[in-house]
C-alpha cells in the first residue's frame, strides 16, 4: 500500500492498518456509532486523486469490507441482538457450516460444539466468545472477527462477577491462540471488539499484553471535514446563486469543529429543508447548534456599539476602566476578531472577562447591562454562584451525572441552561469559592467553547460572553495565616489598589490553586473595579431616585418630588459614611429610608388618587426622611 494513500485514511484506520500485522486483538472505542467514509479502491488507486470514497452506515460494515479487501478469507460479525453473521470469499464456508469449519483439526472446538446449533451461538455471549476463540485459531488463511457491544460484557469492569471474569479470560486466550501466517508479513488472524470507552474493558486485559491494542475512533479532523465538503457540497441547497468556490470550502472545516460525520450530514438536511444556500454556512451551522436562525451578534447595530460607553454607563457608575474593557471585547466579538490569534475559526466564546473588586461596586450590574446591550434583555444572563459548587461532585452538578447514576435525568445545571439560552452572558460569581475540579470545566469552556453533558450532548459557548467575578485581593493572608485587609478604601489610590489585587489574584492561581494555565487563559482580560468614591455615590443615588420617580408615575400616576437640598442631605446622613460598602449600601439606604418611607406615608393617606408628594430631611427630628403632600 502506498504510504501517501494510506495517509488519507482516518487516523484510526491508519493505526489499524499499521498494526494489523503485529497484533491479534484490537479494541476500538470512542466515536463508534457514527457513519464513515473510506476509499475501497485504495489498493488499486495510483494517486490520491483517484481514491473513490464510499459511505458506510456503521463501523461493522466498514470493517467487514476492509478486512475482505485486505485478504482475510472469512469475516464474522457478532452482536447480542442480531447474532452471528458470516461472510467468506471461500464458497465452501457459510453460516450453516461455520462450526464445522472451525472444528476441523481442532479437537477442543469439536468437543465444545458437538451437538451445538448455530442458533445457540446467536443467543449466548459465552458461546459466541468461545466461538471467536476457535475461529481466529482456525483455517489456512487469515480470518477476522468483529464483536460489537463489548462494553456490555460487564456492569463494572473493576468489580467483575465470576461469569464476567471468564468472558475476558476467553478473550485473552483468543489473543494468544490467534493463528499466525509467517508468509503473509507475519500477520495473525484478528479479533476486533467495539466498545464505548476503553475503561469499559478491565485494565489487566490490555496492560502489558503485546497482542492487544486499543485504538480510539475520533470524530473527523479538519482534513476529513474538508474532504467531506469536497465530496458532498453539491448536496447542499444551492438554488438562486452561484456557489462561492473559495469561501465555502475554506470556512466549512473550521465552522464544523468537533462534529461527527452524521452531524455533518445533518447540515445538508438543514440546508435543503430550510432552503439556506450553501454560501451561508455559518447560518446553517448556527441553526444546527442553537436551533435558531437569529444571531444576536450579527444583528447588533454599529450605532449601538458606538454608543456602548453611554449605554453601559447609564447603569454602572464610576467604573470607566471596566466599561472600556467590555466595549473593547464587544467590538472584537462583533467583528469576528475574537479568534484571530488561533489557527482556524475556533469555537471559543465570543469574549471572556474577569471582574475583580470590592462587593457592591457594579460587577454583576455591568454583566446585566451587557446582556441588555447585546441580547436586548438583561434576562439573557445565566448566573452561577460558585459558592454552591465547592464540593468534589461540583462538576457533576454543572454538566450532569452520567447514565446509570443518581440525577442523570435532571441534566447539568450549566449545560441545561445553555441549551435553552445559547445566546447569553454566562456569569460565574465568586469563582475563587469553586472546587478545584470545576476549573477543569472552565479550561474546556475557554479553550474549546463547548461542554459535553452527562447524556453525551454537546452545548456550545461560542455565541456567549463569559464573565467571571471575584473578590480576590480584597484580603490576604499574613505570615501567621490570618486573613487581613489587603486594600484600604481611604488610603489606597486606584492604581495601588489594582496592583495589590492583581498580585493576590496571581498568587491564588499560581500558588494556592497551582493552576497557572487558568490564569494564562484570562490573558489581559482582568478588570479591577474601584471603590465607590465621593461624587460617584451621587450618581448612584440619583439613578435610584429617578427610577422610583419614573415607576411611581407609570404604575400609580403619582408624582414624587425631591430637590437638591434633599439629595445632599440624604448623602450626608445616610450614604457618605458607608461608601466602603459600595453601591449595594446606597441601594440599601434607599430601600430602608425612601422606599419603605413612601410605603408608610402613602398607607396613612385617605385619598391616594393622583397624589403628589415630596421628600425632605427633617433636621429637627434626627435628620429623618419625611414625606409631605404638595399642590392640590
């Protein structure tokens, strides 16, 4: 076989071809339920261009055809549902006489199958495995056996029953007794077993066993996806416009990263059913991944981004550095430049930002503002309080339990929400409180832009913006391990505060967590929020008062008045001394003294229709907030 031609095989087929003369037993695992494309004329083709790619609906058909063309005289396939199938180039060998064939010259086989009918092999796993033991030891020519559903041979490979243990011992015997053929490159007859995962097979069967080999069947790589498009592009919908001969073949392999062959074929079905032209591959892939044609990033108007500083600043006060960074990320995502630093169009999130800083300074509020700006609703936010994910099973809570485990039906909390909200801000609050095992999932999200849940379904983060928040750096450990303040509201400038907090953040990831690779994934996307400083508190206070004023007018037809004297008095007596508590402290003061005060005042009125009232600071009565009716 020409090496250049074999290099075009799927990687797992290259590995099988390379080792089929060296091993007698193979365990194929991974993407075993896909369909497959393979050039059956690879022996005759004079060049790569002459290869003719055939489609196989399942792996057993591909393997049977492959072994037949490789000169394996007889190929037998078995699974516990359909039983035994026999294909042989020797017209003297058939399913009807296969037991006699393997018993010829083998007294052990003749004795074992004496009086046994082939139907018994169909229904008994033990008899089937014994059959394959004798099958690969028989004949004058190489033979190949294929056994499906090997993952079902044991309920727990680490705790086998006696019956299960004997099944795998039979397989070891089969590997040892497989007949060699020195005149045919020293190859042996082969037995191939198909399993979901390699750890479904006891490790002692594979370790230190020179006759066995595990081979992972991966999803098609970039070259294979490009070849799929080259073979299948004419099957996409293409009416009404010329197919772009350069752009479509270029972007298809990148847009379809991690998709199986069956999923690639699903794209053809979507294109034809929805009448989406093959030139609009991104729309086809988005419809497959997210179930919708709408793409909020494509619909995001330039004018809206141009005004993003103002829009975000309406809700978040005094955090210009944070707003600048967020606008930069949004611009980059809108222009599709978020993956220009990687080879190919990776399925990374649209953007990643790490908000650090004191509590109550607008970190969550800025995330909500971005959701409203990009996705037209602040509800387009998926929020996770990472203090709830601080035990060793936290990764299961996020992505769901695997089949057979408690909670499998419920699915994962993160993956389930992403399925229903693929276009969203994903907010991980206070990530330093998460269990270290959760950070492995963060890495996968940041690198690949996807997660596979316990049910085997993939969710994508490639249309989401990821926000991490943390209070890291507000405190540090002293030389005695005690938690002490790291930054000071009164004495530290913003630059001093920023440097102190970033130092502690680096220390957390590099030393405490010992995961510097996670720190590196955030890059320069750290934003340190400042304390709420004087003058900024007035902006937050006015925002709260104006919101109350507008809602009372809209919902109750009441007029609520306040003047500059009231605002300054309220700041002096209820806000200025507690600015270290941040905007949340200001909002708490508004709720306690204004919202509750309005409630009590209105409740005491006999007639509340079309009310007009105002707020005052009563200096003669302990500077309490009081209300009085004005006008008619």
